[in-house]
C-alpha cells in the first residue's frame, strides 16, 4: 500500500542528510510477514491537565487537548530492531512491519533539558515515560506517508522512554505530554511567615513520591526539575514534633485561581484540572498550627469545621492532634 509516497519525501530527505553523514541508499519496502504489525502512535498535549486525551474539555485558556506532530519518534521492537519516523499529515506516527510484542518508544524533549513529562495513556491510566538519552545505529527510517524506508542511525536525543504493546496487525498507542509543575511553602505556626525547618514535604504525582528541593529563596520547595503527570497531584507533609497541619491550599501560578484540595490517606491532593494550562504550576501553601492548640480547637463543635481531614466527632479530632504532637522530631 502506498500512502502518498511523495507527500513529504523531499523534506524528509533534506532533514536526514543534515542529521547523518555519508550517502544512504533507499531500500525496498519491507514485505509483510507473519509476526509483524503496524503500530500507529499519537502524541497529545494534555492541555486540560488530567492525564487523559480529551478534545472537549476546556482548560483555563479555553483550549482542548490537541495532537502534537513535531519531531521524530524512535521505536525499538521486541526483536531488537530500531526504527524512526516523523509525523504524517494526520499527526500520527506510523511504524510498519515491526515485530509483535512489547516495544520501546522514545519521544524527544522539545528542549535540550528535561522540560516536560511524557506518559503512556491507556486503559490502565497514565504511565510515566522516564527521561533518558537514546540513540541507535543500524536502524531504519520510515518515510512518513510512504512505503519507502532507508538505513539510518538515530542521533542521541533526550526524551521520554516508555513501553507499549504491539498485540495485533493494526495496533495503536496514545502518548501524552505535560509540563505541569508544583511548588510549596510551609507557613510558620507562630506568625504565618514562610519557613524551611518546620516540616518535611514530599511531592506526589500519578502514584510517584518525589523528594522536595529548596530553591535559592530558602523557603520554597520544588520537586527538583521534574515536570509531573497531573494525576493525584499533591503533597505529603510531616511537621516537626509539637506541630500539625492546620490547612493546605493551592492555586494556579498563572491565573492565581485557587485549586480544590482534598485530604486522602495522609495526602493533600489538588484538582489539577483547575490549572490554567498544561505548563502551569500548582503552588501549595501549608499552614501549620501548634498541636495543642489544634486539639483545643476541636472542642465546642470545632471538630466539625475540619476538612483536612474531616472528623466524625470531637474525640477523633483530639486524637489526631494528640498524635501530631509526636511529630518528626
């Protein structure tokens, strides 16, 4: 089958010549053989930040998720063979004649450093594609929109590396890209000013726990240089002995709009869909309280006002703050 063989052949050939040295001869299209398949890869920008492809929900800027059709995608099939291709006019990346089984897919970061997070999006949810530098020799370049292929060696590139399953003659894989970030400030129980030594914070994203790193101002923490898959996005907070968490709030760093924060099993989770777009940052603020004061506030119906966590009665509230008095030490 010929998919408009001349559609982008000239442009692709010029690009390949710039990336490789020496002349490369075009080879015949690979014949279809038992045990091989076609994998169609789509990559989307998770503009409505929820870890799924949704072309109906609008982000804070009124935009929906959209397909991303920029750059090359590398693939190593289950037989160990390397391939590369660019986007077709549809925005899809099509790999013909690859072996059935698990394949490694590499998508280049749009910048020279780790500036985004890629993930596989399927029935199991979102699976992070950790960043890695990938290159190969002795591979094959598949011309987009054509049956033509040539021998090719892929230049080393930084990007997300994930696993997809090629389990049928016509298989598909959906990959997402996000640049969502997070930061946190812990506020003193005494005067409400930002402090760095009264609690330990761990960032949470898509089931992953990420250590926090203080930046130059000495009171704001980030998850290193990581960008985060916006699923179960939140923080865990462990105050020092004698202190407890009174409240955790979050907001969009772009719009300043508050994000809903829920408390689940010791974690404070923000609703990432309230972010302005897929490169926004969730700014968390942790307000501390003296544990003894918190226990006192449980009395006279005060326990009913707590939502992080919610309590069934006064005794449960008092017990929570009594436990908090142990703290981190």
